[in-house]
C-alpha cells in the first residue's frame, strides 16, 4: 500500500489504516510506502508531524561545512524514520539520487541534494546507514536519473536526448555507486540514447542493459505509478509491458478500483529472480534503535539555523 496526503489526517487514523490494510491482505509484514522527503514532498505535515527541509538544504550546508551537512542529513533521515515507524509505515520513497540539469524540469529542483555527483552520493548514501528504523529496506526509490528531463511524467512523457557518455558519467553515476540497495523505482522517461521509443519503465533495453547492466542494480525493481499520463494505453496493458520489460513490481497509485482490478489481473505471481529480489528487500529490514527525539530535533534545528544565518 502507498499513502498520499488525502489518506492522512492524524496519527491514530494512519496507524489504524495501516493495520487494517495488513489485516485485509493477511500479511503482517506487508510493505506500506509513503513519499516523505521534506520540503514540497511530504505527506505527513504539521500540526501532527514535523516539517522537514528539502534535500537541497542539506546539500547547501554540506557545501560550507561537510560534517555539519552530513550530520543534518543523518538527523533528518533518522527523524523521518522515527515518525514513520510509529505509524507502521515501512518504506519511504527516498533517497532522491538525481543530479538536476539547469535546463531540466523543476519536478526535481530542490528535492535533489545537490547539482554534483559527490554531494548526491555522499548525502544519499547516508540512508543505508540510517534507515534501520522504518524497518523495510534501504531504498533508492526515486532512482530515476531524470535530471535532464524537460517535462513532468505525471502529465506527459519526458524525453532525454543527452548522449549516453554524459548520462553514464553524471546522471547514472549515483545509481551505480549506490546500486547495492535492495529496492529501486523506474522512470517514465525516454532516454533516446538507449531506446528512442519506450520509457525506462517499459523498455527491456533500459532495464537489461542500463539498470541491470551499466548501473549494476540487482535489487527489486518497481515501476513508477502506472496511472501517470506519461504512459499510454489501458492500465492492464501498461502493467503487462512493464513486467515484460523486467519490472518485478507494478505500482498503481490513484486508488481507482476498476484500474486496480485491471492491473492486478495482469500482474503475475512472484517467482524466480523477481521473488528472490523481493525477499532480499524484505530481509533488509531491521528494528529502529532508541532515539532521543527532542535532542535530535533541537540539534537539527540548530544546524539548519547556521544555513539560514548565511
């Protein structure tokens, strides 16, 4: 299950919804996902939950004081994990590994940690060291390499015409260096250097040659939301081509029951390599360590205040 803002009102309601979902599917460990990044992408908001900064703020602090930037990013991740664990939510769709281009669409913008590979890799790489808390897996769930995309895939199909040598040197490099993480998400983006017709989600060449090959990712691969306008055709057909291309899981987010039924009808049972990868992602879980929440929030505020003072 994946939660959005309209599914959320207050903590007891969210915890009850999560518990009801697991009871309905008869699986106590069923993964529950959410987008809780900070900045403009956070489903859990004040007054019941804290507001967190976008990833770029950590990158800006990192640029002037590397240790302070890393500490702030660690605290932000740890506190988000604390919030989610209390509700039973087990997967946050983070970290963002994109390296945005100045000509790209603002769909990424300040969600990215920085505009260079080293900043992105350093700060995003903290997730495997911290995300022991919401207890599912260390997940580069926004692994999309879409920094050059000139459109928002929620509304239309973006095309990236950047040469392969540039994509592999910059855009794909954070994904390659963090390829050991167990869960990732495809992009509804056409990379013409590899496949001029099909977005990564439905491109066997992109999944086999780039994601599994050049990037070296052997974890569980989930599609982005199949109901986005970047994709064409009936929802069942979208699911089928995503699985045929090599996705292990299909994500459908808009809650339309007819579409959900159509997607489910075309979704195969997990077997073979997809089942192995899904089990490995589940096995990456671990329970959260104790946290002095008040002290952690005060320290994070103090570190971010240093950035504001500049």
